[in-house]
C-alpha cells in the first residue's frame, strides 16, 4: 500500500527516491527498537499505534509537535479523535501520525439471522445474547470473536461500553479493575463459558459466515469478503457493535502509525512526504489499490474514509462505528501491560477465576509499569 503513496510523491518530486522494505510483524518491533538504539536504519517507519509514543520517549523518533508544528496542527485538527487519543502523549506531543485504521464491527448473515428469528443486527448486549440463543436453537454454533479472542483487545469494547477504561485520563493509575471493568469482563467471559464462542485464537469468521456455523461475529474491518468468498456476495453485511449498559457502542480502533526516526538525515523530505498522506487524491489512490487486493484501506480521517467502495448500508455502518471508537491507551508501560490484562481475562474464561481478583492483579502490574 505504501508504494502507492511513494510513487505519487516521487512523480511530483523526482529528486526524491524511496527504498521500501516490508518486515514481518513478528520481527518489526524488535528491529525498530534496535535501529533506534543503534541510531541507524530506516528514515521512516510504520508500526503499531503505541510505537510512536514508546520510541519517542526513548528519543528514537522526531517530535512532530516541536519540529514540524504545521504538520502536527493538521493531524490533530483532521484525524479522528478516537485514534488521536492513542498516538498523542498525555502532554500533547505527537511522535508518529496515524497512517491507516481498522475497527471492530459486527459481521452478519442477515438471511440466516432472519430464518432463526433474529430481527437484524443486535443493538444491545441483551439482544446479542438473545440472538445467539436463537441461532443455537436453530442449529448454528452462534457467535465468534475473531479479532482479540480471549485477550485484552477483544475485551476492550465491552470495557468501554460498560463505562470503564484501562487507565484514568491523566495516566496516573490503572482503572481496569473498576466495577465497570468487572461487569465488562463478566459479560465478555460469558460469551465463551455460557454462549460457547470458540476460544481458538485462529478463529476464521469469514469461513464461519460462509458455511453458516457462525452467522454473526465481531472482527476487524479490513477484509472484503466479496473477493475472498465470492459465493457470499450479497449475503453478508456490516453493523456497529451492540451497545453496552451505558448506551455506548464503542469499538477498538486499531491500525498503524507512520513517523520519522530521530537519526534520519532526510527529516525535512520525510516530513513533506508524511504531509502528502493527508492529500485527498493520495488517500483515494490508497483506498482504490487496496480494494483491488481484497482489502479495505481506511484513512484516519472520516471524510476520506467516506471514499471507500462499499454498499451504502455497509459504509453507513462503518462511518457510524468510527464515530464511537477508541485506540489503545497512550500511557507509559502499556506495551508491557497488555499481556498482564490478557492473562487476567484468560484466567476468568479458562480457569473460572473471580473477575475482580483477576483484574486487581492486572491493575497492580499496570501500575508498576507506569512507574518504570
């Protein structure tokens, strides 16, 4: 996808060249940390949403707020608030800007739901569990969580829909063990223990929709099933997640950031390229080239995301979900703490641990990492 943008940039700036290198996700974080420590490597990197803050705190990335204030101002004014909360530090510094997004949504087979007596996409937690029960009575397996099954990411939307959060707004302490967090984990765990959602981390929701075993589930929004499962064309659709007890239907907002390494000798050219990613024509080209590969490239601006090639109802659902979505915490130590939260969640789901006690343990680890 990035070659689409670099080709457009070099066409307008023939004196600039790019050397592109794809690194497996499993290796990327360690390699970029090593590059920052050695102060040599790529000028520009893309990576996980929290990587910019992590590398910035280590002195490994250019501070866009201080060094390129015009770009900083544009990003903060135009990008979705839900994603900015994850990439801007608590003291309002921006080290890497959002590049693309993916968001949790419901994927459904309306024909199978209707046959089982389920009236459209579930809009609340109660409608979701009632719908699962009806589907199972009709012979289906029910509901699947593909993106984030039994981990902190899968738990994320329920936490926020219940009115909870991982940390307080100032990042002074963990709040995941609040009453709202306990309520969310109790519900999330019951999707597995009571309603028999599959636990396998390699869950295949597209396949489950295609064969009818799982007529409903949640996953990320980057796949075009019309290409990967052509027999399903016209049979599946998207919807925003069911709302929790607060009325919120918050979803996890993932994606990647793009930023400039602090040792780069081409900072100005790199910053100008980053600015070009906020151009409507570049954004449209990224969307179109991704679509040809069976993927959705979702820009971090809702006005650009409206250019996605989607049926009207699916586009409306996506834009609705983007309005109520949030990315991972921007607090110090979150990268190290995610595993502790996942451990707590899995203790409850797999070992029937008490949700409050499990989350208390996770909060203790999160608070310890905050102080490092």
